[in-house]
């Protein structure tokens, strides 16, 4: 009799302890208990800022606690930023790298704590090093470079001089697209690549004097590609200041300027005829996609093997003929914030 009573009390006590422990432990089925750390390359850059805003908005829709630290364009600071996120007990890390190679040992430290790491444009091409990442988003820069070279080849005369403006900081994606463009231009015998200058300030004022220098050295310049829209706008201003014309259907002898990103200033520049075209970098889709993968892994409980190592998000072209089909970054963010349907893996867009 006493033995049976003891057994009943024993099992009841064990059951109560199991319930108590399970109630106090981390619940991966509750999104509000997931903490996501974000290493932001340069929040002053509108594209990177929009990417981070997309991560915050998508994270909040799942109830995640999103913590971001701005590296302010400093690769060394980005290393310490990620260590700081680790110290804050994050469950996942998302990184837009300034210098992917400089982060190798840092990512190893994150992985040693069994924390998944999600990156953007570490490789910039399919099939490269995985850098130890759980997943990396690859933006469509390679296809963009090919398309730009084709546009120049189709619209420019024999012997046309072509130049580029890149970014002074060796951000992998920016470095890649300019290198890729040069190699694509050289495939067209009637085009002449005359070189690249790098914007030290990542804005309009930094690009304008660079374009003035390019025009001085290459008075017969016919085309320019820039790594972002603000550099394209600065270059266009330099062209007008030099009393030269910008390319259009009405002025085929002018200088064709193509930018990249499709941020608001770039869309306005196309409307005003300052840019011939731009390409949508899709930072909202890129940010939301990483958060969706985190939700799948930490909340839905899918296995690591289910998360793809690489995900390509295309960068479709936007010009005057496709402006009406273009969904702005602001419109996409609004969809996420308002809890409306938004699929970051939808490849439709202006092309």
C-alpha cells in the first residue's frame, strides 16, 4: 500500500517537473523568442538600409527580436560587430559583408556556437566558397553585367569608348559586377573599354568629379555604367556641365549612362532622362528571404539540408518602357509591414 502511494507521488512529481522545465526552456515554435542579429555593412547606403528595414519588417511579422549593428563601411568594425551580436545571445546572424574574406574566422566563431549564419553576396556567383554560411543570397549582378554590355553593343557605334564607376570600398558584389562588365565589354570588338574610377563617398558628389576626369581623358566617351544610381546621377550632371548630351531615342549621339539598384533616386533619374536604365537589386526580397529561411529553420523545424546553400534573386532591368511595371522598394516594404502577401522568391519583375 505504502509502495503504491510512493510510486504515485513519484510519478506525479516527475510529471510536474517535466511540465515546469518544458515551460521554462526555449520554445523554437514561438517566433517571439527568436533573436536575430544583423551585421549592416553601411546603413548610410540606401540600398543596405532598405535591406535591413526588410529584415526588421519580416522579422517583426514573425515576432522575432531583430538587433542590427552598423559597420559604417569599416570591415574591421564589422568583425567586432558580429562578436558583439554573439555576446547578446542571438539565435541567428545575417550579414551583408564589406570584405567577405576578412570575416572567415568570425563566421567560424559563430558556427562554433551552433548559430546559423545567413549572408548576402559573399560569393556573388553560384558554386563558389560557402564561407561556412547556412545560406547566402546571390543578387543578379552577373546577368546585369552581360545585359549592360549587350545594350552598349547594340546601341553604340564602331570604336565607342566605354567606362565604369565603381566603389572605393571592396564590397564583393560591387567589385564583381565591375570586373564582369569589363570582361563582357571586351567580347565586343567594336567597343573600347577605357577604364574605371572608384567613388570614394558612395554618393552623387563623389561621382561627379570622377566623370569630369573621365570625360577629360576620353572626350569621345559614349557610355558609362555605375555600380549604383547615385553615381549615375552624379555622372549625368558632369556630362551636362561639360555641355554634352545624354543618350536617348531622340539623341542617339549622346552618352548612355546605366546605373544599378533601382532605388527611388534612380527611378526619378530615368523619368528625367538622366539615366537610360537601371537594374533592380531587390534588397527587400533579399532581406525577407533570409528571414524566411530563419523562420523555416528555427520555428518550423526543417532540417539544415532543406535550406539551400545558395539562392539567386534576379536583378531585372528598369527603363522608361517598363517603369509602369516596377514595384518600388517602398511598396514592397509596405506589403510586409501591413502583413499582406509578399513572396521574396517570386522572380517576376520588369525585364
